[in-house]
């Protein structure tokens, strides 16, 4: 095509045009070869000149969202600057609040002063209730003694003879006594006087106890008997006493 165009020119210009065309074809061939080697299809200059290239409009700027539109400052709005809130002014001595705080309280009336003084003055201490006195007397007597048995129609206390009747020459009437013989124990009350002085002294261990025959039979199996028993005074009686001295008195009082 270039040669055919050059034949219409004068000889001098035709040679120059042929040389230039050959060089342009060679340059285009070299570019096509390099582009094909890279995997790209590049049109020739002539094809590029004849084929109209589509005009791609520039991309439109993205539209801001509604939140960004409200958040983004407008060009005319000056940038916001961080402002520190002014410090709260402390009320001075002349402020109304301090004046109200420092205002003296009204003077108390004489009646209020007297009432406050009466409430502040300690009154006489009320006596605390005294504890119930505990009866702590001497230890009640106990020990080993000889016991005999008896049965009378009438007793010194005026009560009829019964199972729990005990006679003693040294314990007051009404005294409560615990008698134990070979592990068995019974409770009796002093309701009569005895034995006599001679009967107390005739035994190696003084016979300071006289048991009812029913009690003796319950303890030993024999109504009329003389045995050694253990006695324990549980509670003193308030009745009369037959003797305050004699054989076995110390034993009856727990002193021997």
C-alpha cells in the first residue's frame, strides 16, 4: 500500500517515502511481536488511526450517605474546636449560699435551754436487780452408819407409820435422807426419834438410823435386821431435834 502511494510521487520523494515506510513497518512489526509475546493484542497504527476509540467518561464521585452528609462539615462551616467548659466558680465568702451556711443559728429560748440541760443531766442510776441469792450452806452430811429397824403405831411427827418413815436422834423432823444398801437405794423422811442412846452406843459403828420394817425388808429381805448402810442427807427438815450431842453425833453431822 505504501509502495503504491509512493509511485505517484516524484522519484526523489518516492525513495524517501519508501525508506520511511519500510522503517515504520519494521517498527510496527517489532511492536506487534513484543505485544504478542506478552499476550496482548495491539492494533497497528493504521488500524488504530482508522478505528474510532470509545470515549470513557470519568467515574462519578461517590455520593455520600445521609449519615455522612449530616456528619461531614460543609465547606462554609468552620471546623469545630474542642472547648473546655469553664471551671465552676466556687462561692466566695460573699456568696448567698456561704452566707446561708455561715448564718448563726437562732438563740435558744430559755425553755429549750432548760429542757436540753435536763436531758443532758444524768439522773440517778436505777438499781440493777440483785441476783437471786443461792443457798450455799455447809456440805450436807453423808457417810457409813449402822441401821436398825422398828415399827410403832405413832410417830413423833404425828404422822402414821409408813414405808418411808425414818427415826434419828440428831436430825430434825422432816429431813430427807437417801439410804443405799448393796447398790439399792431408797428415799426416807425423818418422822420419829430414835434409837435411844444405849442402842446407838452398843454398835461398833454408831446406829444413828432406825428404818421402818417395810424399808428394811425392801433393802435386805428381812423386816427386823441390823446392817451397815450408806446415808446421804438430801435436804434438812424444819422440825424438832431430839438430841444435839451424844454418841454418833459427829457422824450424823458429817464430821467423822
